[in-house]
C-alpha cells in the first residue's frame, strides 16, 4: 500500500435520509477497530459531540483502503458529520536481526508513520502560532487558566498572561463620533467616544444624541423619564416626556412644576391624567381639533354639547334620552335598521289628513316603486306599484299589485276578490249559494265554472291537477292532464307477444332475465338470436319453447317477429334456419334475417311472437335440399333416372396439414410438399377423393393418417387416393387408383395392403397384395397373414421382406 494523498478528513451535511457516508481516504483497521473518529457538529451553534461505534455508526472497508461509515440513524439537516482519520501512534513490531525482510509489515508501519504525520500536520495547522515572518522571541506557552479572566500579552509583550481574577479595566483611545472607540462589529458607527476632557459622547448611526459633561447632560431627540427630573438643567431640542407614578392634585407639586406657566413649542406628551381647573381654549377660533383621524379619544364625558356645525360619528352612537331631530329629511344609510318599538306612528300629531299614508319602497331600474299603505281618498288599504317617491305628498297614484297570503280572514262584502285558488268560507254565501256551517263544506245546488263547466259527483274528492308524464305520484285525489295521460300510455304500452327487453351487446354471455339480443350489431348480418330462459318477470320459463324451434317437423318450422313496445314502430323478422344451442341460462337460435323496420335501443321493451310456418317448399314437393343443412331420408332414395355425383372442390396446395375445403369432396392436390395429416371437412363419415398432380409423400400415422400397410406412400402424377374421416380430423385410406398400374397388377406403384376387415396391414388375418415389380419399403407378414404379388418381384437394396412362420405369400 502507498499513502499518496494528504487528505485526513471528510465532512457531510445531513438530510434526514442518507445513512451511508464514503470515507474517501485510506485508513487502517476495520469495523470496530477502524482508526476513525466521527464528530457531529450542530450547524447553528457549532457545538460538537463525538459519536460512538455501534451505538451511532458502523464502519466497512479500511485496512489500507477507503471505506464507508454507516449511521444507525440518518443525521438531520441541522448537523454535519466530520469523519477524521485517527491513526494509532504505536509501533508493535519487533524486528529481529537477520530475520527475513518483512516487506508488507515494514510497509504497513511506514504507512502508519506517514498517516500519523499527516494528522499531526493537520493539528499543527489549526494551532495558535506566530506568523512565518515573526523574528521576536515571545513565548508560545499558555498561562494557567483563571476563571472570569481573559488572555493578554504582558507589559513587555514577550509572553501571554491573564488578567486578575476578574476582568481588569481596559484603557483605549478616544475614537470619533462616526467611529466611536467602544462600538460593535454589527454596528460600528454607534457607541461611546471621548469628546474631550471630562466629556463623553454617545453616537447612534454616526450622529451624537447624548453629550455627557460636568455641567449636565444634553440630549438631541426625545428624552423620556420614568421619574422626576431635578438638579441640573435639562436641555432638549425635541420632545420632553415624563412618566411618574406619583399623581398630584396640587397646582404647586407634581412631576413637572413651574411657577410661571409652561410653554411648549411643539408637543406636550402626558402619559397620566391631565387635570384642568379652568377652560381649555384654542388660541384661534374654529381651527384646532381635539384628537386626529389617526389618534382618537376613547370617550368624551360631558354634561352638554353645543354645536354650530354638522356632527360626524365614526362608530356607534348611543343616546340615553330622547332624540329629537328638527329638520326636513332624516337619511339612514345603515345596511340593517332594527327598531324595538312595537308600534310606529306615522303623521303623529295631525289634526286632520288629506295625504295617503304608508311606505314607499324604491326598486331602481328593476321597475316602478312599491306603495303599501292607506289610500286616504278611497278610505282603504292598498298595495301596488307607483312612480311616487318618499318625498311625495297628497294622493299617491299607483297601480294595484298582487298580494299573497297563506290564509286570509275576510269579513263584510267585497265587490271583487280577483283570482282565488282556494276559498275557505265558514258560513255565509258565495253569489247566493249556501255554504256549510262552521267548517268548510261543498257548495250545494250549483256549479262552479271556470272557462268550462266542471261538475263533481257527490262524495268526489279532488285536490288538484297534475301534469306528470310518468304519473309517479300515484295520487288518489289528483287528476291527470290529457297530455300526461297520452304520454304515459305511449311510453308504457306493451308490444304484442312475449314481453322481453332488448340488449345491444353482441357477445354470447348471459345478459339477465328477459334479455334478447343478436350476435351482430347490424340485424341483417346476424346469424344467431340469443334469448334468455325467462321473460321480463324473471319467473316465466320459455326455455322449452325456444329449444323446440329447430325440431325438423312440419308443425315446428318457425318465423320469429320482434316488435318494439310503447309508441315505437321498430320491428325485426327472422326465420329459424338452424340449430338451437342450450347455453345453460339462455339459448342461441340459428336464424336468417328476413326484414328490419326502424331500430331498437338498449333497454327497449319488446314483444316476441313465434309463428310456425311448416316445412319450406311449394305444392307438397321439394325442388332441392340446399337450404337444409342436415337432410334425412325416411326411406330409399330414388334417383329417378339421375345420378348422385361427387362435387369437385377448389384445388388444394399440398402441405404438412392438407387444408381441404368443404366446397366439395373431390380435390386436385398441387405441389410436392409432404402430407402428415388432413384437416376436418364434413366431420366423421365424410368421404373425400384426392387426385395428385405430382410426387407427394404421405406419412403414415396411427391415428391422424392411417395408410394401407401402415407404411408411408409416395404418389406419382395422376394417382388418386380415397379416404374416410373416421373421427374428427382423423382419416383412413380406403382405396386407390394408380396411374401406372393396369388392372390385375404390374407396372409401377407403391406397396399396398388390403385388410380383410379393415384392420391395419400386418395384423393377423390380413390378405396382402403387392401391386408393384419392386418392393421398396420394409414389410413383415405376421403369422396368419396371406399375400401375393404379380411377378417378377424384386426387393430394393436395404429393404427387408419378412415372412414369419404360419403365413403364406405367393408370387404369381
């Protein structure tokens, strides 16, 4: 190891989350023996504390390398962590003469020595010392400490000493007003300085404010005293403020006393109570104020106030006695006016009256003002609108307005009540009709008329008329309007048929009770109609009915019609064209679209009708079976002189899985790619015939593609093979016609086997024919097998023909 850097410490400021701190310099020891010291320093105060290993931190790395100090708790942002190397200043190695040279041990000890020297250099750099250019011989020895004293150089200036047991008097220079000798680092132009002999000044901001001399004290600015000022004269060029706890009612004693009066050029500041034995008079009429807008008196206690001008009151005004206002107009700009008087008098003291009485309420731009009061000329109370103002007098011109009351008790006779919704008359008559006695009763012997007659039967109770399209109130005493009756009937009319609810989704998942939906958003493109097992009421089960729609009898062929409910005119017509599939809680019906009228919306109430149409066809005969995907015969099929033909499908390209279509059962196979399986066509029982245009190898498989002889087969151009789909996607070869083989054998071709009962070639009991001149695949005849070949027969090189005991094979 080398010690190439001089860094011996590193510091970090905490952030409350970081715990790992890199030690960027090499150090000796590791873990609890690491030669490091961790000191925490409080940033605000500079206070330091040494942290303890394990309790406060741990160390990793070191032993001659850098490392990491990890805090147990992340230091806060208010502290710093200082990590210092503190190499142990001991050397514990005992070197023995003539021992082998211990290079690592010597290097470690030299590294320790170098580290210790670096740390000592750091300590010396922070120690008190004289400048490098100092040539004197002053001592650097510190004197012994003495409490409450301070360090200073002795009178000879060649050693440090201490003051006496308490800080001794310190003598200094004069200073100046702008730079006083005794001042502060934060305020260097404020403090005390020596003006002259027995004369000291106090300056603030470089300006003298107090002059202390043998003849007295001179103050520039405000002089405030908490007691009496006596003795020498006090000269002040500003404000004299005297605070004294001693109160006096005498004219000859007190905090300030003069025999000849007190003249104040500017302000007189009295903190206590000022007592006056006579008038307080301004020196000029109507020019001086008592208080200001910024500094106001709290209370004014007087017996009487006589004013010759207006009175402005900036806050509450309380009048303990009567308030009499003599004038023309009293204006009240208050936001709210509260009057506790239970009885307000208008036109008080009048001996006669010709004016209307009441209130005029202004409305501004909203409309004419409102008048509420007594019409003197009409001799009645009136409510109406008017252009008059509160200053108007005489007869007010107004237009009558509406008034509303929760109840109104009338007596006497009125010529016109206006339009009244309800009148409760306790006794009396209405236009001569007799009304019940003490309680409200029906009018007897007459008819109430509005624009048209309304005659109510005896005992009928009608409390009002409602215009509710949904009729949600369900009231037994309120009539419905013609419009609401029509709207309710239109929106709640049921469509004919089974009540169900239209669903706009198109997936096959169940949508809930009574739902009916299609597998396509465009009805004309739909092929499946989904119907829930229950109707809208959730209890009527229609699953048996829906499940029977695909029964192929004349009585059950069906047309399904879906009508929109309410006043909608939408409709859909579908013909059942295939199977019904049970989906547990609902069923799907294969359908063909017939017609669409309008459109349905999700949630529409619909009616579903099923009409049984019988079998398709005309005149009791059937021209074709194209529309019947699963025709069945009830007896023999009479071709009537015609033929049952194989259907030629589209050509199929050879592939590992031969993808034949369902457009026929006879296919041309193009290409030369080998075939290992055939996709499903019409399902089990379907026959297909393949014509090969070239050489294609078919690979035998025990289930997917069962070939004759359980062997692979290679076609030649023009070969035809026949297969039956015996299970879904699984085929067995049932016949062949080889282009190079004449009837009776001979010629080219492959090795083929023909089982007596459809068994695989090689099983016991097979009859095996070899229809080729050369055997090019390995073959084994099991016991009990019989076989033959048209000779001559040759066996290809490397091919084995095994004939076991008990079998017969003949070459013809």
